[in-house]
C-alpha cells in the first residue's frame, strides 16, 4: 500500500506518495503517452494529440497505469491510483 506524506509546507497542495517527485521537478515530466500508453520517446504521437482534443486520457503519463475514467456531460475525470485525479 502506498504511504502518503504531508507536503513540506501546510496548505502547499495535496498529499503525494513518499518518494514521488515534486510537481515542478524535471523528473516529474511525462514519460508515457496518456492516450496510448507508449513511451513519448518512441516517436511522434500526433494522432494521439489530435484524439486527446476530444477524449480524456486513458493512461497515467507518469507511471503508465491504466486510469479510471468517468465522462459526464460537463466534462471528465481520470484517476490514477498513484498520482490522483485530473479533470477536464
């Protein structure tokens, strides 16, 4: 089970897993395509970028886990068990 830790300063943001990179950290950059789940270094993802204009992400861009996605008339939410929720 993942252990959550408090942010360095109170009110600085949500809890994050121990050992997770800080949000502004270069190590926190996306390594995986959030639509197809393949490495972003493997080549261009033009078709994925075009599809993402209309669809929510399906894969976590940081850890390559499949996300739980919910689409509602007002938008969408995608939840990674390790990195939390994003909305659009």
